[in-house]
């Protein structure tokens, strides 16, 4: 656990982004510019209790799906978790233009399709992604002013 935290803290330090002024929208826009590849974030009814998000690499952009029923703070965490998989180069499903729609239509009909896809990731990859999301949120939360409603700004699109 400590090794993963240290590794992810070091990795976050290599990103030239001011996390003290974090907003999900600005961070994703920054990543789009840095990577030269768009990240499309989509709330989606995740039909399985064992997952709350997914990252799928398309031909020319990346797709991050997150549970539309989650709280805004949890939605931000899910998105950061999936973005961590992307940034760390963890394996994911790569699909053509129509493949994303086909996959999620199939997942809506049979939740096991999504579960099989998501279970392919290693425990180490999941640990890294979870730690990345937690560290970014912890840093962002510590920099928020102590006013009512400021937590909601963390997950805003």
C-alpha cells in the first residue's frame, strides 16, 4: 500500500498540472491538449454492482464511462480512476468507431459483458488507479475554501 502511494504520489508530481486549482473539466481539457487525444466522459447506467466505471480506447479518442447514479464526488473519483488507467498505460479494450456503442448496448442487456471486460485488469493496476484518484481528490479537497457547496465543484463537468 505504501509503495503504491509513493509511486502514485511521484507520478502525480511528474504531471505539470496545478492540482491545487483542480476542476475535472480543466484537468480533462489539459489532458486533451497534452495527449493530443480527446477524452469523452459519459455518465452511464452501470448495470453491475462490481464496477462503477470503464475506460475504452477508441480509434481517435478515449471514452470514460461513469455511474450516472453515483454522487458528484463519487463520479469525480470514478473518472479519475479511469483516467489513471489511461495515463499509466494499463491495458484496456480498444474498439473501432461503432464498437463502443455495441459494447455498451450489449452490457445493458447482459451486465456480465461489462464485468468480464473490467475483471481483466490486474490488482496492481486497480490499486494504482484507486490511489491516483484518492490522492488527486485529497489534494483538491484540501485546497477548497471552507464554504457550503464547494465539494460539488470538484466533480463538475
